[in-house]
C-alpha cells in the first residue's frame, strides 16, 4: 500500500545530556541521528486521531470494568447455549 510522504524539517533544542544519549542510541543502531530521531517520533505518535496508541494495564482494567457494568443483570445461560449449533440453528 503506497502512501504520500512529506519531508519536513524540525529544529530542536536539546540539553547536552539528551543529545549525547540520542547520539549514542542512534550509533548503537547504526542509524544517523536524524533517522533515529524520526523513528522515535513515528513510534511515539499514535496511528489514530485519539488515544496514545498504548494500553496500560490500568487502562485495560478500567475498560474491562466499563464493559462489565450492568452485566449482573444479564440472564444466566448454560454453556451449551454458546456452542456453534446454537448460533447457526436456523441454517441447514
């Protein structure tokens, strides 16, 4: 799948310690500083318009709590109610 790529120049002011760490990490990966910085940016920017793209364990627990809200009101069904035949019983 092709995409449109726009080249952009960004100027950053880094403290010497951060710049040194960035240079060290780039060199360790065999990348130019600019390539490595671009890789870090691409990894940190979410693919979708909302959210961070990262689901923490606490986020997962909260999501599951929200999904489960009200589930105590659902009817209790036997496990055989969820077999393949029960989903496709009117298809022959």
